[in-house]
């Protein structure tokens, strides 16, 4: 609680401030009245507190409305998970239930990965500390990629008999 010395300074002579309904204690955050058992309570104190509470709630309502409006743009994707077994040659194609916006592919036991971003026609495939260019093409619900540098299947996550995992973010509004 906070003591308001200015309340004492403005009291005219002839009695203590509590006898004339003035309060000395207020809450720390909103300055609301904190009365003691012997305080004389005035309607002005309640009205002042109600105005402070109303202003605080109005501010919260405005912030909540702004957050709700901004959140309308969130959640605009779905996540889909797939696995496949590498063939050792040729290109890789994954087909999804919707338009893929971003696809991440990684080996289950190898340090290989490819990330594919919607619209990009050239991405990187990684095998350990090395990388190679991946040519990429997109259709409505699928993506195809292959190692356009030297054809090494490890860089495009396509080693024969190896399991790979893919996580895709799909457009929810299409």
C-alpha cells in the first residue's frame, strides 16, 4: 500500500483526513482505494475507483480485440508427415493432401536433409557438412526434386533402401 502525504497537505484544519472521508492507502497498480475499518467512505471514492477500473477494462478490451484481429492470420497452414524409402536413383516426388508451402526431408539414420520452399526452383541438399544443388519443381499438391550437381543420391535423400521422413506445411486456405 502507498501512503499519500498530499492528502494530508490538502485537508483543511478541523479533523483528520479519515474523518472527512479521505483515504490514504491505494493499490500499487491502479491507485484504487484501500480503506481501513475506521475510514469514512464517500461516494466520490467509489466513483473514482469505478472510473479507473472501467478505463483499465476498456484498455484490455482494445488489446484483446487487436490480438484477435491479428490472430486471424495465424494458423493458416496444416502439417503433414510422410515417410518413404529411397530408390538410389532418379528424382524424388512427394504428394500431399494440399498445397505444400515448405517441406523438410531428413534421413532416419543418416545426416542428410533437404528443405524445399514453395516456388523455389533450386534448393540445397545436405549430407553431413557438404551440400549440393537440388532442382525443384512444384505442382498443386506435390513437389519433385533431384540432385542437379552430380546425381549423388545421398544429397537428395534418396539412398537405396534407406528410410526418410518428410514434414510439410500445407496451405490451409487453398
